[in-house]
């Protein structure tokens, strides 16, 4: 059990041990519920046929929602990226999950990502804006640039999340790249 736990992201050997002992001492029902949840994970979850997000219903709740703006697509790397964007309550369009970013050093090319699926969605003419919300790192930038070359000929407005200083950051400790991008992305006041 400890061995299996420590294979999970963010769980070191110590945390794995703590989790295993916690379950050992917990009521049987608790361990049972966890086991059932893990077993059900792979059986009931699918990819949404539109946005490729992980979902238990197809289309997913977001693609199905008619209250949302179906003319905008926000492209993210992972399903987990949707939640923080939703929490801002500033975005009411749709999403597209790539399931990764272009990383030649790890053998991940465009074919490994859900890019074909994205272009297919953009070809139906109802999308007016694509927001590229890939991560602000080398892989995320490479992916955004690659997508731009594919989307440009479709004459769809492309935007990229503004890159700047994280809220609460101290200018003195900001790294050069972050600070220069914050300068580049400056807005009128
Ligand atoms: Zn969906």
C-alpha cells in the first residue's frame, strides 16, 4: 500500500506511510469507500467528445450548458486547469483540454495532444475567440505558438492569458522573465 501511494504525484514515502497507517486505523467503511471510488474512476469516466475534458456524462456539464458563451474556447493543458479558471467567475465560455503540452525532449509532439479535436471544433464557424491558456513555461509557450500557426488561417481572434506577477508578489524577488513579461503585458490605467 505504501509503495502504491508513493507512486502518486506529490506523495513522498513519509506521506505514503502516514496515509497507509491512517487507513489501517480507520473504520472498515472508510477504506471500503476509497476502494470503491478508485475502482469506479476508470469505469465511469470518459473524455467529453467536444472539449476532451474528463467527464462522467457526454457531453460534459460545461459543453452542455446553454447559459455559457459557445463562441469562445479557452485552451488548457490539463483538466485540472479548468477549476482555477472557473473559480475566477470571469470566464463563461467553453474549454478545450489538450492533455499535455508539446515537449520534444519527452517525446510529446502535437499528435500526442488533442489538437486535431480542437481544430475540428474551430472549423464549424461558430467560434469567434480562442484563448490560449497553456502554462507560461517553455512547453506551454511552444504549444501556444504551434496552435497560433494552425488557428491564424481560420481568421479566429486569438488571445493569450496576460503574463505578469502573481498577486501578492514582491517586485524585488520577481525573476527576470516574469518581470519582463509583466512589463510587456502592461495595460492602460
Ligand atoms: Zn465538454
